């Protein structure tokens, strides 16, 4: 399990029964990493960078990832920078 936090990435290894879902893994990781490590109830989840729902049954050896929300939409950020530069192509 890998969890992206403002303080850095936290990781833990879990021993769970076969056919366990990501939701089960999140509950187990929460006890190891602490309630403040992530927004456990709402955070996006995935396996090796591919978004997966909480009901997904993961395979042995998969790295389950807990994602934190972006602070600012990258497209909005680019538009803001372009506006300050004076439009397209201005540098």
C-alpha cells in the first residue's frame, strides 16, 4: 500500500485474505498508517497508477495506491500563466 500525503509518500505491507477488495486493504492500512495519513473515505485509489474502484479485488503483489486530490487543476494553471504572459506564444 502506498499513500500520497503532503508530507511525502507513506507505505506499508499488508497481509490480507485472498479475494480481499481495495476497501478491505484501505481499512487495514488505516490502522497502520493512521487516520490522518489520507482521506480514507473519499480518496481515489488505484493499482500501479491505474485507477481502480474500492470494490476491485487485487492480486498478490499489487501495489494499491491512495491518491490525494490536486490542489489546482493543471489546465486552469496553464491558462492563468498564459493570461499573465499576454496570450499564446508570448514568453
